[in-house]
């Protein structure tokens, strides 16, 4: 089965391509716009997007919505992560976190998939902390300020760990299992 990942992000596509290959799932990329609804959780955003695209895309496909949820900020930036990153970036997040002792955060990835017969929503998450400073190594989005549980390095500093335990990997592994059901 040819499966398409509909995403405007080359970064997300490369990551998904590498991970799904381990499960013998080969994907292609399509970039079709969908209008993201305002919602509190990534699952609803992803599912709404899937349903919008089902009338336009005839092959099996999936889309992904992700975000960073910071406890001390009541879940902000959450489903607005992409927009917030463009507006205030990691500097802005660290500014909001200044003086906060509770630095717990969670990355969430929600995949909504259509295999030609059924739809599914698959969620992956990774818990961690917001660092006190931006790590030097460049990385995707919030990677330079996110330290996964059990580590002392940010995702940007330790890409190997990110590839092993990321929210996206966890959601993609569930996708691979669902496709094999
Ligand atoms: P969306 O899923 O396209 O709405 O974008 C979510 C935003 O969250 C991205 O633009 C990034 O800023 C951020 N994000 C999602 N996943 C990651 C990740 O793995 N590392 C760092 N930032 C991420």
C-alpha cells in the first residue's frame, strides 16, 4: 500500500520516513493545505484536518499535529506551538518561564490516518523539562530548550535520544502497528 504523509514540513517528513522504514512502511510526501481549527488538543486538530482532506486525497494518507505543553504555563503553547514559535521563539518561551521552578513539559504528537477503509487517531508523547537556557546546537523548533526525562541534554544536543524516544516516534510506531492490524 502506498501511504502519503501530508505535511508542509520537510523536517517532519524526513523523521517519519526514517522511523517508518524500520517497520517496512514506505511513505511519500504530499503538501496539501488544511485549515487548522482552534482546539485544546492535538487529536482534535489532526482529526478535523484528516476529514477536510479526505474529499481531496484519494490515496491512503496520514497527517500529524504536534505541540509543546508546558505545565507552569497551563499547557501553553500547546496546539498553537507553530504560531507561537514564529512569534516569540525559544527566547520568548524562556522569558515566560523566568523564575518558574516547575519546568515540566510534554511534547505531544497526534497522527490522524486514513487507510482507505477506516480512520484512526494515534497519540505519542514524551515528558521532560524546559531548560534554563537555549542550547548551542541548532535543532528543529523547541528542541534546543526541551530536555527529555532521564537526560541532561536537550533534544537539539542529543539527536540520537530524540530519534529513540520522541513523541513523533511513539505515534509513528502506533501507526505502523495499526496498519498491520
Ligand atoms: P504543527 O504540528 O505543524 O502544528 O507544528 C507544531 C510546532 O511544534 C512546530 O512548528 C514546532 O515548533 C513544534 N514542534 C513539534 N514537534 C517538535 C519537535 O519534535 N521538536 C521541536 N519542536 C517541535
